[in-house]
C-alpha cells in the first residue's frame, strides 16, 4: 500500500542487511541452544534426577518428561515448517530496469522533496507528517530508486512498464491517486495489492508482516500462519516449563533442599519466553482477526488509500445527495468525503470519453476497461471480511489447519477474478458513497459507517496527513471529476 519508503543511506542500509544476515544465522542457533538447555533442565535435572532418582517418584518424573515432549513437539514442528518457508515468504518478482522505459533513471532522480511527494501513501501509512522534516542529504548515497514518469504515462507519451494487465484484468486493485498500480522503484515492478517493500531483504513481499530475527527472515503471506502457530506453541511450551520449574522450586525450598543455578535459569527462561512468545502470538492473532499485517497496522486508523474499481459501462453514477463540494462535505453531517477521485481507462493508451455529463464513461473498445479511482475513508480496510473469515483466510478453512503446520493460508490463492484478495463489505459501501452502487442495504450500512468515521475524526484532531493527501489528489484528478460528476 505504500509507494515507496524512506530509505536510509546505502551504507547504513547495507550494514543493516549484513547485520540481519548475521542475526538470521545466530538467533535461530541461539534459540535451538536455549531449547536444548531447557530440555536438559526439565528432563534430566527435574524429571530424572530430582523426581525419579532422589525422590523415587517415578510416576511424577515420567509424567513431567512425557508432557514436556508433548509440548515441545508441536513447537519444534511449526518452527521447522517456518524455517523451510522463510526463503519463500511471498517475494514479488523483480522487474528489469531496462524494461521500465517510462521511469526516470536513477541519475535523474528528482531532489529529495520530490521523492517525498511521490510517497504520499507512505506518509499516511506511517502516520507521520513529513512536510516538516528537513530534506535529507541527497543523491550519491541513495540506492538506485527509479521514479515513474507518471505524467508521461498518463498522457500517453510513454507506455507504462509491463505488467499493468495483471491489475486491470481484476475488478478492484490498490492504486495510487492517479489510478496506476503502485510502483516499487527499487524492485522496478508494480506492487501487487497488500505487498510491501522490505528494506531488510531489498524485495517486495506479499502481505509482508515483519522481518523476524527469530526465524531468520521475513514473515509474509506464505508463512504468517506458521508464525502464529509457532508463537502460540512456544508460548504454551514456555508456560509449561515455567510452571514445572515453579512447582518443584517451591517444593525443594519447602524441604530445605538447595537450589541450583540451573533451576533459577529454567524458571527465568520459562517466564521470559512465556511473555515474549505469548505476546507475539496474541498480537499476531489479533491482527489476523482484523486482516491486517504488522505493517498495515502502523497508522491504520488514519490511513487512506486509493482503489481502482471497474465501472460497469451500462451503469449510471448516482448523484450524491447534499453534495455541494465533491471533495469534502459539511463537517458534522452524516456525509463523509466523496471517495470519487476520477477515472482511468486501461490499457493506458486509451483515454476515457469525457463527452457525457450524466453517465459514466463508456468503454472505448471492447478490450478497454474504465476504473473509478476511489479514496477510502480513514481507517478503512478493503479486505476486512469479518473476524472469523479473516482468521480462516490466514489459518485455514478447517479446524485442523489451525493447529497443523502443513498447508499454506487460503489467502495465498490469487486465482480470484474480482481482486487479488477477497474483498470485504466496506468496498461495496465505498461504491455506494461514490454513487457506483445503489443497494439500499449498503446505503444504510454506509450511513452507519459514516457516523463511525465521523466520531473517529472528532476524536482525532491530527488531520495533517489527510490534508496533504487531499492536496495531492486535487491537483491530479480535478479534470476527470469535472467531466463525470452528474450533479
Ligand atoms: Zn520492492
């Protein structure tokens, strides 16, 4: 959803990537060492030596040992599954710099303030207003980031880089304020919906969640379910270790036995990893229930994005009631900002027919597809299907998939015709708001949605991000809006 991200100078980036590579090797080895140490403490010191050998409590000793391995096994299995998928978290194919003719080559990268202007979505995503930031020292240290010559592409002077058909063959896709798919200037390719460029690995990753040193790589679409399983099993395993150690430390103290340092280390490790893994598990499940990634969640409540929605050529756009200002409506009314930002017709060398004042632009050829560019309301997640369906889209359709680290998430299947990911009801509501759908049910739910968004706006006074986005949008799409508004 972000067009590009603020990247540290190259040397700093390279240092970080090198540090990540080292961490990716050391930390998994360290984790395996810690588990080995915990196994020795619980199985040998507690189960075999203390309970069976010294106390002659064979039943308790065997129970502790057996239970330990019952808790260890699913954690180890999910961790191995995760390690196997880490090299393939859902990387997006890199484009060829030579194929991207309409991009400005790196040496023509505009001054820093222009680069920031092309990163509107990132500013929104990060929840920070970067207008006040000082321009960073430019060029020589920057990695080669290509910038699309959007103006030339939209005017038809230059063809777009290859690959736009993957987007406009769908009915809905995430786009920039011009209706173009979002460009990654580092990967030299269009970014599929919900992908994010990970500077740690220098690649765009589908539904990238985060770079995880514990697994030595990126957690993304292909392994987020395994990550949740691993964290959950690790949390339960660590809780078991902590409880076992607490019980027998307490017992040993009451009997006046001396405690070894290993016992204290065991309960400490159990407590630390219960909190850490349990916290990661609950956080990840909570995000999964909302169909958000960790990156999506940054500034989510205030983020706006743009989506291109295929227009039915036979459809009349419904006039918006009370619409006096097509960009921003009266604050305090039930109406929110008009999502309609204009239209764009693909393939890009075919311009929309702007002759009609009252109908939507007809298709100019049987192959062309005209999309409405809609801006989402702040905090809207187009892919929010509802908590349970969100959960199943990540963890699997069957209950056993939720526990077994075997199959990839259903959301990894991108064979859908309408969109790369299944769309939630908010998209239909947005279409109602834009006059593209007249469902009375959707209108009622849309009004409820407006009230919710209005209350949220009143709670949040920091609308600088919205303001900067509106400014960018106005400059680009005024022509299209004037041509197609029906009121
Ligand atoms: Zn990228």
